[in-house]
């Protein structure tokens, strides 16, 4: 079920009404929201719901064992065995659905190259939508209990946490410690920040349907599927257009998810903060997919040793973290290379920062011109890396990049005014002052529910009229 569709609008209207009617009876509300979330998730394939059901019962049981082991012993690592079991169970589910065929085909290719080829069985199972996000949420729960930062929740509460439909498919990655406390008492409808919710939802719909989907259908898909048909200028604009597309697509989902959750009375974390205004790669990852980058930091980079064991180990930890982060995005070597590029870039930035500190050299970016150049360089690096993220293979990525020098000539007919305008808009919206957004939220709040509904209806009409016919799936659904 896609957010920008009539089907979801009807679904949410029913859920919204029933949710607030049932909220005073909190236990009944929890059963209802689980059922609604199962309907939402099972809209693609009802078999996917079985994964949610299994997760709802297995992880709470393992979490209880972890907590009991810690309670019986004062040893810091008590319960580690049960934690390992939980990690193995969750990784096994992820590996079965997402990575088995990837590793089997990679091994088959390797054996074939050394003359030991033998056809290996491929599962070719349907990939549950958003399984990587689901597994990461389950990880945070069992790990935080092992660390003593969280107490086990009831199976019912955990079921709501796992299945809550606004963030179910593509995040943000809400941690158990952030979400579960909100289930302890009924939400108060008078505290709902409806103005902020509607601004997020409207902005998300516009970014998705007016910018992301238009750029995809009018340039990006063609450049990446048939690069030989495009000139250098068209290829360059297409590559930049993909940077804008993936930002507008993914941030749109996150904004709509946060807005929908707000209307139901729940706060989930912000996931984007003007990433293309970043001046360094590190700054980019503080702004892009914030819940993922913080997850990688807290549950992978720091446990590996972080920057506590010297410059060499810091470099290894950064690269390894982002190699695994790339593989988390998709079962393909293009994602691994993309992660390796970001990990290597971060490691280089750390090394340069260490050198500056030893020499007492001031931080760069003292002037407006220097800051602008930093933003341009960071955006260029991120955009080139996105080529590997988007391409079907490493060879296909290099074919696209090769067209930057092999297709010299006229600008080409694919570079149109609307394409350039939407690229500029997609980048420009990240520089809108926060004060303006706050006034917009206050204005939306002041017009009340009737006015908000009218604005939403008008916006949906304009989006349906001006945007492409039908909404494409969000890009991050496949992750």
C-alpha cells in the first residue's frame, strides 16, 4: 500500500478515526493498530505478515532470557549467549530472504573462473518489503536490553513497536527506547501537532510525485538503462537528477511517515536535515538517513572500537562499518563499493583532521567562498557515489560515467527546462530557513482541521493534475 494513493487515504481515514475512538482503551487500541499494520503490510503479499508474527513472538522471548541472565549474575557479559542467539536468528531471516542468492551466485561465478564451476541452487524467494528496516529495529531491542538500557516489553507492546505501519516499510528506524515509552499511556489528541504533521505530509507528497517521480521518468531511468543514447551533458544532468530524485523520494517517505505518526499521537525521529548542504562527508552522514547513520555508529562502529584504538584501527572500523552499511542497502557489489567509497572518504577526512590538530592548523571554511566550495565538493563526491548505488552492476556504473567524456557534443533534447527547474528546486528546498518553516507550521495550525483538510485536498488535486500518472514505489522499499 503506497502513501500517495487513494487506497491509503481511505485506509488511513478509517484507522485514524478508529484509533482515536479506541485510544482510551489502550489495550484494545494496541490490538487494533497491530491488525491495521498487518493489513497495511500484507497488501503486497499476505505471506509477509507471517514474518511480523514470528518476530513478535521470538524476539520478546529471547529478550526475557537475556534479562534473566543479567539479573542472575553481576558479570558484565551475562546473557551474551542469548544475545548471540537473538542476533543469529535475526541475521538468518535477513540472510535467507535477502542475501542467499547474492552470495550463492557470487560463489558460483568465482568457482567458474577457476575452473571449478558447478551450478549452485538459488532460492529466488520473494523479498519482504522493508525487511532490513525490520531487522534493524529488532536488533536495537535485544541489544539495548543486553546493555541494560531497556527493560523487556510485553509481547503486545513489542508487537506494536515492530509492526507500527507509518515506519514499517522504509523507516525512520525508530529505536525501542524511543517508541515503547509512548505506549505506556493513551495519547492525548489535544497535544497533536497537526500543523507540523500536515506540512510534513504535503511536503512529502510534493517531493515524491512532483520532483522525484518526474525526474525518474523524464531522464534518470533512461540515462541509467541506456547511457549510450545520451550526450555528456544529458548524462551529467541525469546523474545530478538522480541525486535529487533519491533525496526527494526517500525524504518524502520519511516526512509522510513522521506526519502520519504525529496524527496518531506518536513521535518518531527525524531522518533528514538538508543533506546536500553538508560541507564534509561526515556532515553529510549527520544529515542523511540520520537514524541509519546513528544506528551504524552505536551498534557497529563503536562496538568495533570506534576511534579509541588509534588512527589505523579507526580507518579500518570506518571502512568496515560502511562496507556493511552498503551491503545492508542491497545484495550487490555496487552497494558494497558505494559503502566503501563513503567509508574511505570518512577515513580520509579523519586523517586530515588529525593532521590539522597536530599542526595546530585552523579548520577550513572560514570564508563564504570556502564553505561554498566545500559544499560543492561534498555534493560532487556524493553524486558520483550515487551512480554505483543506482546502477545494476559495477560495469553499468562505469558505462554511465564513461558517457561524461565519450558523449561530448550538443546538450541534447533530454535536458529540458522542467528537468533543470526541478533539480534546482530539489536542491534549493534544503536551504529554506527554519524560521520560514516554523511560520508555515504555525500558519497551518491556525487554520484548524477544516482548513487543513481543504489545503490537503487542494494539494492532492494539484499533485495528481501536475504530476505523473500514478505513484511509483518508493526507492527504499527494496531495502
